[in-house]
C-alpha cells in the first residue's frame, strides 16, 4: 500500500456507532485435536467387584457422539440383579479390606488415581469431548485437570479427617450410591468418588446414560491403580438403574447430581428410611452488573457464565440483570462478543461452544427458544455457522423479558441468556432471589462494600464476585432452597460422607 | 372469717409474631395434669394458624439474620436471665405434670444453661466452621455459614421445657426464625416460655409457638413451600416420618432428625445442632490491582 | 468536541483481563491461516533501531532489510516502517525512497520525555522536517501519575499540531503506569488529544508490551470508535520477539476490533528481532523444515 493511500485510510471518517466487522479477512483454519490414540471399544460391560462383567439381562444401549450423531459404542444396562451385585461387592469391600487398611494408605490410593489421571489427561479429554460434545478446550483445560485436582485434594484428607470435624469422631457411612449427570461426566465422578473414598466409604456409581464412556475408562484406570476390588463399582444404565441404586436396602447414603425434578423424586423415594442423602440440583443463576462494574471483564464473565459447556451448567449465570445506566453498553458489547464465539466440532481446539449433549436436550433447548419468542422476547443469536449434522445451537440472548416469563424462571440448561434491567441494588437483589433456586449468583461492581452487601443478601451457595463459573477442589459448592442439600468440594464436602 | 379467695387462672394462648392470639379456629383441647385433672384449655392450632406463623417468621427472618452475632448472643443470654427470673412459674407448671421438685429444678437449670451455651456459640460457630479456601487461581475464596431460613419444628414430646429450649436455641442462635409445635401432652410450659421470650429482647416473629396435634399439623408443617427446614427429635411413628420426608421433597426441605433420648445429657448440645440449620455460602473474588 | 472527565476512572479488573488474554492465547493457528498471519505480521512491523550507538551505516543496513526481508522469497510483503531517532530520519528516508515503507521517528525527548515542552516540540518538528512520516512521542508519565491529566492532554495536542501531516503515535510507556486502569485512562487521553495510534512502550522500560496491556488499549480503541466513529491504530512495542507472540497479538486484534484493524494502517508491531522469527516460520511453513538463524540476515 502506498504512502498516500495509508493516510487516506487513516482519516477516512466512519459513522459513529457503526458495527464492528468480525467476519475477518483472516480466518482460523480447522485445528483438530488428534483423537486416534484414544481407544474406544465397541462395547463396555459393568465394573463390579474389580472386574468387568456382563449385564445379567444381556442388554446394551448405544451411545452417540452428539456432534456427529454417530454411534460410538454401547454400554451395558444394569438391572436390579446387577445393582444388587454391585452393592454387595461394595459392602464386602467396606467390611473387608477397605476398612482394614489405614487411612494413610487409603489416601495413597487416591493420590495414585490423581497421578494416573494426570498422565492420561489428554486421552480422557478427547473421550469426554467425543462422548459429550463439549469443546476440547474445556475438557482439556477445565474438566480433566480439575478431576485430577479433586482426587489430589481429597487424597490428603484421608488421614486427617478428625481435623475437619472438631469434637466428632468421624466415621464413614458404608456403601454410597452415587448418580451423576451428563454435563461434566468425569468431573462429577471425581466430586463424588474422591471425598467418599477419602472418608472411608465404598461406592456404587452410575454415570449418565449419554456420557458413560469416561467413567468406564476410569474403571480401567482404577484397575491399573490396584485399588481393592469392590471399593469402586460402576454400573451403567438410565433412570431405572438409578432408581435401583437409590432404593436398594443396603445403600447407606445416596449422592445425586442432576435436575431438581429428579432430585425431588429421589428425596421422596428415600422418605421414611434412615438413608442419608446429598443433592446437587438445578439453578437459575443471576448476574448483577452495576454501573461501576469493570464492564469489559463483566462481559467476558457473562460469556463464561452462560456459554461455558453449551450452558449445560447447573450454576450457569442464565439471567443477566444490568443496571439501567449501562444496559445498552453491556448488551452492545455482549452482541459483539457473541460474534467471535466459534460454534462447532468439539474436537477442534478453537471451538468455544460445542454440541448440545443429546437429541433430547437439543429439543428441550429449542422448545425454550420457541417459548421465549412466543412470550414476546426479542431474540438475538450469534451470526455464526453451525455444522449441518449434530446438535448445535447458536449462542442466544433474550432481551425484553420480564420476571414472569418462563425463559426467565425455568432452567433451560442451554446456551440461552435472558437480559433484564434494574435501577437500584435492592431491586436487583430482589429479582435475583425471586426464584425457588439458589445455587449461584454473580455480582459485578468496583465497590468492595457493595460486593459484601449484595453477596450476603443473595440467597445462594456460591457468589461469584467480579468473576463467574470458577471451580476448585478446595471450594465448597452446593445450593440453597431447591438447588440442593449439602455441599461438595472443600472441607465442607467431606461432611457428606461422614456419619453425623 | 375471710372468704376463700378464688385464684385467677391463666388463659394459655399461642405465641405468633410477638402476640398471644387464640387459634383462629376457636378450638381448644384439654391440658391435663398427671392425675388427669384439667390444668388449662390449650389452643388447638390449625393449618391457618401455622400459615400465619410462617408468614410472620418469614417476615422476621431478614431482620433477625442480619443482627450481629454478638447481638444474637446477648439476646440468647437475656432469655436465660428471664428464665432464671421466672423459675417459680416453671416450678409451678412442671410439678403437676409429673416433675418432682428436684427434677423440675434440674430441668429449669439445664434449660437456662442451654440458652447460655448457645448464646456463647453465636459468634463462634462461624469461626470454627467457616473457611478460607486456598484455590489455585488468583481469587480470594471464603466459605461462611448463613441461616437456612424459616424452620418448622416439633418440640420434644416428653421434655416440655428443656427439650423445647434445646431445639429453639440452636435454631435462632444461627439466625433462623422458627415455628415450633409445643409438646402435645404438656403444652403449657411452652406458652410460659413464650412469655419469657416476649419479655426478653427476641424480636416478635423470630420464635412462634403453636400448641396442637402433630397428627393434624405434620402434613401442613411439611408441605408448606416457604418453610426451608423441618426438625424433629422424637422417634415419630413410621407413617408420620414418611409423610414428612415425602412432603419435604416438594421444595427440597432440609429434614433435621435428631433422635434424643435424654435432654440432660450434655452430648445433645453441640455446635453441629447450629450448623444443621445453616447453609454454606462460598464467595469468590479476584485478587489484583 | 466534548471530552470525557479524565478524573473519572473506568474500572478494570486485572484478573479478568489476564484471563481473557489467556483464553485468546488458546487459539490454535494452523496451516493456511498461520501463513497468512505470519505475512500479515511481517507487513505490520515497525522495524526498529533505537540505540545510542546508531550510525548511518547501521540504519542503512536496517533499511535494506526492510525493503527485502528475505531474498529467497521475493514476493514477501515489506515491513510497514522503519523506526529511528530523529537524526537518522534523513538517512532512512533516502534509503527507503520509492519503497512505500514509512519512516517513523521517535521524538519528544525519547524515551524519558523529561525535557521542556518547547524542546520536545522542536524535536518533533525537526523529525518532520527531515521527512518522518510518523512520529512516536512519549507522554509525561510523571505528570500523569501526579494527576495532571489536562497537562498530559495539552502536550499531546501540541505535539499533534507540530506533526503537521505526519501520523502521531502516542507512547504511554505502560510499564511505568502500573495499573490497567491507568493504561486505559492514558489511552483515552491520548485518543481524545489527537493520537492516530496509541503505543505501549519505548522498549527502554521493563515490562514493555504485554498482551493484557494491549487488550486494555484495544478495548479503549473499540469504545472510542463506538463513541466517535474514529478508528485509532494500535502499536505494541518492545519484547515481541517470536512469531508465536505476534500471532497471539493478531488474535487479540481480530477478536476485539475485527477485520478493519487487521492491516498496517491500524496495527503495528514495534520490534527488531521479530522480523527474522517471522521469516523463519514462513520458510518452515513452505519447506516443512525447522529453520536456523544462520540462513537469515541479522540486520
């Protein structure tokens, strides 16, 4: 370009408030993560008593890759007889070897698991993305490192439990039945198994039917670690299998993560028994953005809050509440930011938003998109390409919504954000709390005293102040109100696995 | 010869929002002494009485939970002072329902001491059970306890004063408000205790005491959608237990079951009874310039 | 023209800025898009020498390299400009005649700026008279940290006037501003006072350019564009030595400001050793072989 041209371009007047153009002269080429090294068998059996065993009724169900709709493997369906076998083997291990070894040695098994997970991290990340549709960037940088970190953290607690419960002599429950969801398959397994084992329990765990792959790979790893047989049992199947676990008479404690609806069914089915339970359920997190907030970081926080893991996050910040004075600015910046989100192949290293986990969930989210439009909301979607096959949904904003809209009240569990405004802190807090849920909320302001006041008035188990969707094994997590009972993570998470 | 004086009997009403109303239903039942003689007509609290009490307890929650821990401790201590001051009243009430003098004295002593025990915990449980969590990222992360909200409780049937105090104190020490159903058979000490509360500095609505029948009220206690937790310490009939547990699932109510045989045992007083009615809140904030 | 109240601070969260950069750094740039980025980065370089020991000979060599970065690949883009001290402007100007490569000169008592304003203006006028197409000035950081924002603004405006037709790049010397909020404020002052470009660093202070600082400045440019419709350019300078870093900066620009800024009119790298690393990577992409500096001229 010549000298004169340069000058003309520099002074070329452009109209104020014209839109930025993110359709670039420079596009990223596909950057696929190598996946060939991650072995997937055609079929997986149940992991009971340290062995892989065929399901008693011989039934298997298929698992598909939500990004391609192709079948990748099939899992055994555990029925009542299989669950009984798993519980018996867990009981035998609890009364036998697992209780006999010292707490210190118990901890060392967990350390060993943590290390081996770190060694095979990339393999697990690839499988997690293939099976569940989450971007490899997240499974590689968030899920799997955290899985190892949770095991590492709880490993150290095994021989130090009395320091976590002053005045008590901590004792394990016995056999724990654990049921986990499909949004963070291996991470939820870690949240369940690591503290349970550290406290001296044995477990029967059921992964979600759409995302069982990494749990069974984990079972292989457990074998490699030489853990005593029966300490960890993994049974696959759908709701019926879960119900067999919950209702098995020899289960001492039930730990469930999933929807509030299913959580209520579990709580109800445990009625009248002495089984203990912890529930980690749904949410409808609000983010309060005040006028004095660091706006650009807040916008990035919103992106992490709702488009992380396709919005399949129980603590997702799915309701944005912006103070009126900055509402236009925030929405404008949010729309700009949506344009740079890359939706597509979960195994591409540049993908920001992957595939919706299953056909069923894809239909649910689409149903809510329709509901939102019918309720009169203004819809804005990222102007991006999505693959033809697979379950993909463009990151979505709903503006012009109110507290009474279903899209504002109900957990969508997808990449859908609603935007409302507020004038005063009191009004913002009132809107944030105006829900039966209470898992997580966010607040964005530059003023320290405001953070403490707003944070203390929002009724939820997690407050993310000037950040969102952060997780750490030392940090307790769990809900108020209908978002659950009990905590996972941190010292408080141990209480879920200790007799009271 | 002087005429024999007719003593004036107290009308026992319920305690809701700092007032002593009768049941809206107008119903009463007979509270008897251990020989089967009428002591008083107790109110037979109804579904609507419970509804009113929950509404008031919810209204009182914001104020009570935001009192300083120091202030709540002082108020619990004040309850102990008032209780001490009214020993004679409780001696008179416990005697006819089967407490020997020494037993009644022990019961009142223990009840007073229990208030003081929990008064001392108000500004300490947070330090013992809260935490600062060393997360791996550049964030300051801490967990603190916050009250669960409105608690509905069945007071112990066989320990009409000490048991009642032992249940109420940890609930309110942690900033919750509550609606408590008094011992069905021996409801009167609970109402007298309400007078103690009313003459101490407990804000109206923080503790609400109903009298009436568990069989009738269990359903309403456990189904109310604005009740966050329900507590009972007796071994309830299996059917009632199941009913309460099942109904609790309507809004994921926390069920706190604390089977207690002997309320004199110091083992039953514990900070864990406070934390049973607490939620852990974890806050994250970046650390930077 | 209405200016914002520079005493008001726009709040910026340090951890949030750094997290955003770390996420942008995870973009994986491969194959064609990498080659395109390498060439783009090469075309955006202000090939720089700013040493006390600079001589006409050194500057001439630098200019030759600017014109022909790597003879083995003749169709490569040239760098955008060479950047020298005022006394070397006439040498560079002569050497680059007809190439389309600009001559940029630091001025205003670079790098400290600690001279009377009149001298700094003379310095600027001298460089412009010698033929500089672009002037890289430094702001008065002492005055800025002292809260004398109007003074900083007025000085920039005066230098801008002294520049005449030459483009003005305003160096904030972010390494001396300490906080992102200061960087943001200095960016706003500079843009409102007439900067055509805002630039991170002189290269004489550590830290020099960093990606988080650059992101904060790009976001300031974005907000300025939305408010005024005026596009301001961005120049990180100092410490950018590798092709990998350069591509990361381009990702920042692409995802913050979009296509319009992805050219040398609106984005520059102030660098010296970056050129050869880009060349090595370009050759590696062509041949598939990792390269050695022995095959690249070190001017």
